[in-house]
């Protein structure tokens, strides 16, 4: 993926990895449009980054995404990069059983935001992207797609699904102008699971994560999976050794500890 000369839409661009990516691409001279639910926050971000644009959208409102994509493509006909970043991560207690209303509402919200929304938005914008001489779709999965944190089962499951779907999309778009990339974060200092995470010494500093991601994109333009060194133990957990995988799984889940974005 080229890192300059793009028109980029980033969902979930009001905080954490989304905002940091938006600002990094903006600093390289790309036209960046951050998308999120809260207009006031979007306005703050665009004010702090002159030239950056914003778009109000609730990706969890699946029925609205088709109309949003149609209008967006008209407003930004040069759109050539979609970064599906919006996501939520919440703990669940599966042992409460299937009648646990709170956990099932978490399941539905997580599947909608993390899985259905990027699939729907990508499908809606793909005709526009395929018209460009070069384009890219980037999904944001997680190291936890490969080794789950048991306290957040649906989050991990959606990220595993996104990884699988991204591979299929990449194969189906081979021979077109659209690259398909997967960003696989480790545990990063964001507010994904609450303000405490931004200070957790076990998490990778956000600035360091973004710097390494941008370096990979600059120096490895043909990379399909964007993996910083910190995520390797999750991405390649155990290699081909099931016993090693079990050891790493038990180490991650032995106590509630953040394992990845």
C-alpha cells in the first residue's frame, strides 16, 4: 500500500488507533476523512488537524450504511482507501448461560460493530474503490484473533472472523486494483476497554505502535498483514506445537490481563 496521495476513510477515527492512524496519514499529506458517531468530537479532531475532514456515521446502524456509502462516494469521488477500524471490546461471563440479557446484548453489539459493519461498508464502497487506478481496503483485526482472551469471547471471535474474511476478500480481488491488508494490533495503550488501559504498562504505547505500523507500510509496500514485533507471540502462538499453544493460552488467560486490541 502506498502511504501518500490517497483519499482515506477511517471508521472509528475519533480515538485510539483510528485517530492515531488518521493523524499519521494526514501528516503524510493524504486526504483523510475520519468517521464516527459524535459530531462534536469529530469537529475537535478536524480543528486540531487542519485539512482533515469528517463524516458522521453510526456503523452499528447497518441499514444506514448503504446510503452513507452512496453519499460519501459522491462527496469524495477520489476515495481509494477504506480502513475498517471501528470496534468494541467488552467482557462477557458465558457461564451465566444463554438467558443472560446483559451478555447477549454485548454479543449482538460486538458482532454488529466488529463484523457486520465492516462487511457491509466494504461491500457498499467496493464499486467505487474498484474504479480507482490503485486502492486498498484495510481491516483491523487483533492478535486475539489467533489466541483468544477468554474474558472477551465474542470480541475475539469477531476478530478471527475478520481475519478469515480478509483472506477471502484478498483472493477474490486478486487481479484488480484493490489491495487488501490486515492490521493486527497487540495490546495497545488505548481506551478500548476503559481509561485504565491507556496507562497499563503491559500495553504497547500507542505512539510506538503507530510509528512501527507506518514504518512497515513505508518499507514493505507489498505487505498483506501488518504485524508489529509485539504481536508476534499472539499471531504465531505455538507455531505448529499444540502444547506450546496451550502454554501460551494458559499464560494469557491465567489472570485478567489485556492481550490485544
